[in-house]
C-alpha cells in the first residue's frame, strides 16, 4: 500500500507534508538513508562493493556507484579507501602513548 494512503493523505499532500517536515522528498530521504547504511557497511564490513550494493537495495554496482557518488561526492571504492585509512590512523593514534608518556615509572 502507498504510504500516503496509510497516512490518509493524497500522494501530493503527503509529499508536501514530508518535504516541509524533513526538507526533502520521501524518495530522496530513502536514497540518503540507503547510502548512509552503505557507507557504514563499506567502513565496517569487508564485503565487496557488489555485496554492499545488494545489501542496501541497489539493483547493481553501476547504479549503486552512481547514486553513492551523487550523494557523497565520492565513489564507493575511494570512500572506503580514504575513510578506512582515516579510521585506522585515528584508532592507532588513540592507542599510542602520547609524547612524554612512555609508561615507564
């Protein structure tokens, strides 16, 4: 069933109300949520980009890559490479002793 019908609204009325509440269309909102989940998967899981595309509801890698880049400004592989490296460096710097803190007493 259509979401607008469930809400007791016409499709146009639902879209208007959604846009005024969230600042974007329902379709754009869903796409952004799917891309956000895909970004999380790219950073926290080791599956292929094809696996991430499928897991987040995109029909194929090409379409996923096009939408991901449109939303984030980065291709999925480049996003994974750049941000995973940043996370690894941040974790390493958090676990490394600070200058002057050798742990020796």
